[in-house]
């Protein structure tokens, strides 16, 4: 079903379906309207790498980034994202280039199959090749506890899903540096 993003097995052997909350919300209430988002100067030279397991969320993120005029690279879960990020970092290192020239911001979801956004952020923050690339957590889990956990692992900014204007306003200064 398009409402299930993954299935996991608990220690006792019980299988649990992981639901796509964004898809369920979009089915019930319609998709969030992104609204008017201003383009950024030289946006075509900027790039955001984002990781989200929800097809609805990816579609909305792309809509915001396209309206901003910003390039993007996407992955569908934390493990895939980490493998792609390592590949980009390896290629930049081998070419003797600064990875920040290729990616200016990394946007991660909190809960994803394979590897969540907290573990992904820990990997990013522990690898010096990602220094100076801010990590923004974009999540439907926006409680103080979730924000606090994000801060503990090194998240630089936290944006609740899905407010396209707030997402664009959080990204704008990071992309204008």
C-alpha cells in the first residue's frame, strides 16, 4: 500500500507497519499549499541535499526548492542518504574540491526506515568533510523533546512539517552565505 513506508520486526517477532503520516494527512485533508516563495539570487548555483521517506514530503520539498530556484539532490531514507553523501564527499575529496561548493544545506527527516535522521545527522557531524554544511531537520515530530534530541546530535536548525514558507525562510539565509 502507498500508506506504508516500511515494515519492521520487533524483538518478540511481531511485524509492525510504518505508516506514511504525510500521505495519510494528504489523503484525508488534501496536500498543504506551498504558497508564494521568493526566488533567491543565484539560486541556480546553490544545492540542497534532502532525505525524506515520504513521497508527499519529497514532492513539497521539491516544490519549495524549485520556487526558490535551487538545485536539489534527494534520497528516500537515511541509509541511502548517508551512502550518497559519502559518495559525494569522496568524489569532492578526490577532485580536491570543497564539498560545500556542491552542497550548501542538508535537510533530513527525523523518522525514516533504515536509518533515522538523528543517526544520519550524527554521521554527518562526525565527518569533517561536512564541516560548514548546516543540517536542517524537517519533521512532523516537532515537540521540545524531538528538538532537544536533534540539538544533541548536532542539528543546526529544526523546521516543523509542512510549512513551505517557514522552510524557505529557514533555508534562505543558509543558501545566501
